[in-house]
């Protein structure tokens, strides 16, 4: 099943979840582009559960497959297999919350390159945790790293999804859908989303201003006029 087909299922699940909670506020939309290695399994299952976790705190993830055409304000995730043992030993993923915004065009690759993504997931390490746990662990790792990017910092919590290291008790809680975000995590998330949105607006205004200057200089050189 591809991501397009799963989008319908995600929408139905989210609608049911919101209805059950009696949510009245419109969720904040966060675009996320994921460059999927074709050998990585159960991506759609993990994305649907990641979406549900975020929906419970008023955030709706809008998934986009690949980096081509990825909007400048999107979070970009790259999945890895065959991770070298000496590369970030023990880590299942890492985030670069201070990475800037970037637009990918159709002339660029869809798998990304160093510096072209915000999050890299070492999926082979997740898969080694077992058939039953891997999809839930994958979803919680995605959630953890996306929140780092949205918060704009690398701070960890003493408990819950934003812990620095998960334990066997945390894995059991994942399987029972009981590993959650703390209230402080949610507050930092809301503050980070607002700050990120402002930074994106400022960068777009700056870019628009730069384009205006270039256009004006071009008009002067050609003798063109604007009514």
C-alpha cells in the first residue's frame, strides 16, 4: 500500500480520534517530507500512528513523499539502512533543529544529501528491535525528532516520548499506546511552532525583498518603466 492510499486511512483515523476527544480547535498543519528508502518496510503504518500522536496535541502532519517539490517550510526526513556501527553508536535517529528552510526543485534528487534534511533515521537499528515493536518504535522516534525540529532545540524530558533514551518499560508503553508527551513538552512545542512560523514568514519577506531589488536594478539597466 503506497502513501497516497494510506492518506485516506490516516484522514479517517484522525477524524475519528478528534471526534472522540471532542476537539473544537482546528489543528496546526505541519508539512513533512520523507525520503523513503524502498527497502524500508512499514513506513505507512508508522506514519499513521505518528499522525495520531500529533493530532492529540493539536498538530496535523501533512506527509509528502520525497524531497522533490518539498515546500520551504517543510521538515525533511531521510531514512537510512546499513548504518555503520561507528556512526552515532546507540542512536536510532538524530535531528538538526537549527537547519534552515530550503526548496527542492524537480532537478534535484529525491533522497537528499548531507545538509539537505532536518532528521535522519537509522531504520535498520529500529528494525532489529523486533517485528512487533519496530512500527511503534519507528513512530515514536519520528515523533521525538520532529518535535525537536518544531521546538527548535535539543532539550529532553525526564519521561515520555521526549526522553533521551527509551527503556523496556517505555517500549511496553508504546505497544499499549501509553507513552505520551508531558505538558511541558506540549507547551514548548506550541511555542516552537509559533517561532518557526514567524521565522519562515521573515525569510520569505526577506527573499521577496531581495527579488524586488534585483527586478528594480534590472529595470534601470534596460530603461524599462513600471506604471
